């Protein structure tokens, strides 16, 4: 089992910045990919950014150039630096950890991000 604990959400004005953190515990050695998804009210959960253990990252087109995902393997923690935030970035942000062999997904409890215009 893998447990994920997110932190760093909150309320910010448009154009502002937030940094999300997600710390993994438990069987962390089986984790390959870590990432962030978000879900706005009434919408499906969507990928924001993901990063492999080796550091390869991919982003949703809507956040490229504004968000940066990073990972500290020694601390089993993934970060999401969000700059130039827009109201449409609002939603609940969920941390994901995906295992190497089985591809099992583990999710955090979610953290609310609200961007006011």
C-alpha cells in the first residue's frame, strides 16, 4: 500500500502562485510515476502534470509554461509549482502515484485550489 498526503492548496488571486506538495509513504519503492490531476466542479478529473522516477515530465497543454512539476526521490515527495494562475485552474487537485509492475494507481485525498478573478 501507498499513502499520499497533499498540502499547499488555498485561495489566490489571478496571476498569483501556489506550490502543492505530495508526500508518499508506505511501499514507496514500487512507485514509478507521480503526478497531479485536477477536477473542477461538474467536470471530469484531468491530468495536470506527471513525472517519472527518472525525471521525465509531461504537462497538460493548458498549463505548459506556467506549471512546473518536480520530484525529490529521497523524500518521496512530488511538487507542483503553479504560476500565473487563472480562474480556470480552480478545482480539487489530487496527487497520484502509479506503481512500476502492476500499474496500480494510488490517490491522495485532494487539496482545493481556488483562483479568484
